[in-house]
C-alpha cells in the first residue's frame, strides 16, 4: 500500500471515530436519567456509534497491516479539530477560540509528522 493511500484510509478511520464521538454525545444527551441502562441499550445513536467505531477499527487494522504506525498514527490527531468542528455544525455547540488555535497547531504538526 502506498503512503498516500494509507494516509487517506487513516483519514477515513479518523472521520469514523469523529462521527462516532458525535453519535455518542447525541445518544448521551438523549438518555433517560431514570432508566439509564434501558435507554442506553435502546438508543439508536449509541448503537450506530458502536457500529461506526467497529468499522473504523477494522479499517485501521487493515491500514496497520501495510503501513508503519509512525507514518499514519499522527493523522489521528486531526480528531482534536474535527470533533469540535462537527459538534458545532451538527449539534450547535459554540466554537471556542482555544479549540481553533489548538486545531491549527495540530494540523501543522500532523503535516510535519506525515512527511
């Protein structure tokens, strides 16, 4: 597997993990406080989050079969900027300036690490 393909597939894994986090958050907010266990087991958002996480994990194992961890793992740091961005867009949470500044630093660091 070429390095660009490995990085692209890793980015897909990261997106899966990010969307999984958003689904976990959505499911957590929807939980019935008086029936936490029952509402957890019956939450479509939480089940979908688990499926997305499982798919991302299977893809990640495939990537690791062909690519060195030190080349692809830094891409996972992009989740620190993508999760707040998706949370803002999909759940209406406000952006924090600190998240934006930290995200820019992380993106630069990832770009340096994968070259």
